[in-house]
C-alpha cells in the first residue's frame, strides 16, 4: 500500500511550487505589467479555460477513480490507461480545432489567445490522473517542480515591460504543456504492453461526461466570475484586482486542504471498493480536523496581515485587492467542506451525479447574482455572489452525505480555533504598525501569528495541536534516551 503521508508531502511540494512560481514572480510581474496587463491575462485565460474544460472532458476525475480501483492488476491498469487516454484525445482534438477558429474570428486579444494555445495542448496530453490513481506521486512531483523552477527563471529574463503580456501568456501556458509532456517519460516504469483492439471509446466518453458536467458547472463560479467582470465592467483593472486577490486565496487553499483531499481521493475509492466505511468516516473526521485547524489560522492570519501584504507584495495601484481578500476569506472554510465531501464521499461512492445537482443549483444562483451585482460593485459583487453560492452548495452537500460528516463535528472543530484566531488576528494587526522595513514587519507578523495561534490552542487544549506536541515530546525523549 502506497504511503499516504509521503504522497501528501510530495504532492504538497509540487503544488507549493506550482503556486510559488506566481508568488515569487507576481511582485515583479504586477509592477511590470500593471493592473491592466494582469487583468488582460486573467480575462483571456478565463476564456481559454472553457476550451480546456471541454478538452479534458472530466477525464481527470474519472481516470483517477478507475485506475485506483484496479491498481493491483498491472495488465488491467495498462489497458485501462490507454483506453481512457486515447478516448480522451477525441474531444481534445475537436476543441483544438474550435479554438483555432475562435482565434481567427476574434478581433480583440488575438495575440494573447494564440499565446495561450499550449494550455489546450497540455489538457490533451495530461496524464497526472494516472499517477494519482496509482498513488505514485513522487516522480511526477519532482519532475513538475523542476519545470516550474525553469518557468520562474524565464519570467525574470523575458518579462521586462508593460508590453510583454503576450510573452507572459505564452510562457505560462508553455510551462504547463512541458510539465504534462514530461510525465509521459515515466510511463514505461508503470505500464506493460497490451493489446489495444476494440477500445470501448463510447463507454469511456459516456463515463467521463459524468465527471465533466460538474467540472463545467463548477467553472461557472470559479472562472465565469473573471469572464463576467471583464464583459460587464469592460475594465481590465477590475479583473487585475480580482486575479491578485484570488491568487492569495488559492495559495492559502493549497496549504489548508487542496493537496490532502486530492491525494486521498484515490485511497477513498480503494476503501469504498472494499466497503470499509468506518475507515472512511474516520478519515473524513481527521481531515476536517486538520483542515479547520489550518483554515481558521489562515483566515484570521490573512485578516491581520492583508493591510501590509497587498502594498508590499503587489505594489502601488492594487489597493482594492485588500478588501477583495477580506471578502474572499470565508471561502477558505466554506469550500473546504464541499471539497472534502466531494473527494471523500461523493466521488469514491459513485455519487457524482447527485453532487452535480447541488453544484448546478449553486452555479445557477451564482450566475444570476453575478449578473445582478457586478454592474454595481464590480469585482466585489462577483465575490459576494460566489460566497452565497458556495454556502448553498456546502449546505446541500452536508444534508445529503448520509452522516459521513455530521454538522455537530464542524461546530466542535470550530469553537477553540475561533477563540484562538480572534486575538491572534488582533495581535498580528497591531504588530503591523511597527515602524520598520515593510518586508521585515510582514515576516514578523506571520511568525508571531503562527506562534500565538498554536500557543493559544495549547492553552485551550485543542486535540490536534496537543497530539502533535505530545508526539514531538515523545520523540525528543526517545532521542535523548
């Protein structure tokens, strides 16, 4: 059985590198391209995302689940991989043709759209789902990290002035393509030769549609926000503000929950196949304990440092980003509930169609609210619409999860974290008033926040932090002994 902790660490390292690239380069790119250039990138990428979704056609979720179910049979895994991947090439190639027609017909952003073409090619050749299904994360993670580091270096070398937005688009999309292509080099290690006669293309395409529908629905409030901000406001700066705030929240989500639920989804499918429901409930409980510990710390921490973070990180001209970050903070916790149940219950249990209905209800509500709010409040209105939609989806997920995640558990996991988070946020905010270098005070704020949050939880006898501290003390005693 693959080591879930090691998979988590490697996946975390990869995702952190994935997000660290933009984080390292964003202070530079934000100042060079400005809010308008960043906004143009955000808007055109939101358009490209819809083509990418049709290219992928839900293959990632379906592939992970199917590979994980037969991973102990090398011959079955090998044939299934080729069946799924070759079947997925059909919608990918169709979308690539449609993308070319779209570029020919469009009059605005033609060069930017052309520069984003490698994103679509990356979706056609993406096979990360195969390694996640096998719970073999190390090789792909290390390979992805190397490519991303190359991308960081090239960003500083190639992006030099406000007219380099097309180069920025081409560089980012090319790095994605290279990352996906590099994963093909490791396939011989896991596959054996199999006959590819009579591939059930129709069967696999039909099954991937079950995963595609929620993917396209979820994009309505994950990507359509950026699209509608651009279309309705016709203001690239509004997209730029939203993009930067979303980057901060996305990085936080990776720390809080994304890697854990993504890595564990394959293990849950394996457990469901063996009807080990008690283990699944225990895994959900432990994961939500960790997620809420990290989540509340991140929410209150960002609340305290955002006033200094925005001007230091993004530079002048991005002042509205601070308010957007504040508005987005609840999403960290709300979305964590939905994602945990989606990956630990609905997908492994084969209830994706059921969860899609709840996502669709939230997406429709989000679309309506976006249309109503964006004309008056711009990017702020888009965030408010997402908040309401995510709450609705989380509630529906909770009601219909067959008590795999009891509401009372969320309450018990929240009380002590809130009691520790409020004074931590206040202390961090006041620390930000120190009259020293901006970057130095930001680092002091972050360090002080982490230490104070953990100390307060120790005083409140929080179970997770107490267990961690006791384990550390036991290890220290054994080493001394």
